[in-house]
């Protein structure tokens, strides 16, 4: 099925409503930022919805619209293709690799706000060694997985839904296959061998799952007895929510962990995260012309957009960042 750009936008809008579990009425879709920023007429929205309804990607119940199963699958495909292309472009960009080294101190093709201070804390609390078999959820092109395996000797399996990113990781690390491997896998539909991992790490990936509890339960099934998890997770607050929702014990992740009967420790890295976003904005502006000369201005634009949004949330007190350790 061929999608107009407007129909594609509507799919992503509906997906955002479903992730937040809020009703998607015609008015709600019309006033969503993704739609309003395009400045399109109402008839374009209704024709886009008709296209999706006729194609079986969207269903209605009363005045509300929602994604059909086929629509969810299509969103996954769009995201896999788009995010995979972005990650591979970043790894192949000399400017992007220079950016990572200047911002983080070490180039691991980072697409997150995990500084080396945070990564070192993760390695400290997990205390990984050669006997460990680790799962990295949402590994992207896998340079962080590779680094962890290199410095600890642990065997690491990285999984991500972005096929191109996984192919890139497999190609780069083929000489390390004895302790490092990568697989295409959807975090909403994890298929893990039971009790096969001594530990699980995840860096800013659990935000992308549609059913956090289901994904966590699937991870638990793959953990051995006395296994552990190290998860970087940033909590964001909407204007209508009370401030205490940002406390580590009241985040969405903590709620799921408690429902699964799991205790955890949490370390607050909000201040460090703010410093990372600030440095990203400084460095990316210096490198703008190099991105442009490479033909990678989209990487610059994505970085600026993300960093500005997140830094504003941190400064306004609407966002906090934690490392959760579960054992």
C-alpha cells in the first residue's frame, strides 16, 4: 500500500495517542503538534483517515480512532527503516563520530544522554565479568554492547528492531563472534530463551515499547536465578501531572517493577543529563558546516531538535534521569 505523507503522519499521531493511552478523536488528531505543524486543511486529514480506514490500518469505535493490528505493524516497519537508516548514517559519518567523542569523551555512536560517568556507574554496579552472558535491549549499531564486552570480557547479545543497524553491528564485529552477537528483535514481542542471561542492560530503549509490563515480564523470563538488570530510564512529566510522579519510586518503570514483585536501587543522573544536552548543543553548532559538507545535515537537525527539547524539560523540572539496578 502506498502512503501519502499525510497518512503516514496520521499513523504516527495515532501511535503516540495509544502509547499515552489517551483517546484519539478527530479534534485531538487535528490539534496534535505533528499535524498542526504541517498547516494542512481539514479535508486532507479526513481523506488521510479514509485511506487508512479503507486499507485496514485504522479502526473506529464511536468517535475514536485507533490503530488496527496491521497499522501497528506498519508503524513498526516505518520506525525500523527510519531509525535504522539514521543510526547507520551516524556510524558512517566522520562528523558524527567526532561529535560523539567531543560530547561523551569516547565515540560509541551514542544516540542517548548516557555520559561516560553514567556508563562507568553501570559497569560498577553490575560488576560484569567473563562468566556473564548479557542481553542489551535496544542496542542500535551495537558499539556500546561491544565496548562493554571488550572491557569486561562478558558475552553480550544485542537486540534491536532496526534491521539495518543490526546488520551493521554484525558486519563490524564478525571477528568477535565468540562473545558478541546481534539479532533483530522487537521489544514488544521478545522471544528469549528461558533463564539464558545473567544480566540485562538497556540504555534509553524501554521508552519505545507499547506494553512496558509485558516487555519487562519477557525479560524476567530470560533471566537466570539471581540475575540482574541495569536500566537507564528518563521520566517525563506532562503539565497536568503532579511533580512526585518524577520520583524514582513513582515512575512508570518503577510501577511495573513493583507489580512484578521486584525491588531496585536507583541513582539520579538528571544533572549530568542536563550537562550532556548542553554540551551536545554547543558541539553540534561548531560542527554544523561539517555535517552539511558531508550531506548529513539531517543528523545535525535531529540532534538540535532532540537536545533542545530534552534540555528544556530538564531545566523546567519536567524530566529526571535514573539508573535502575535490579537484582
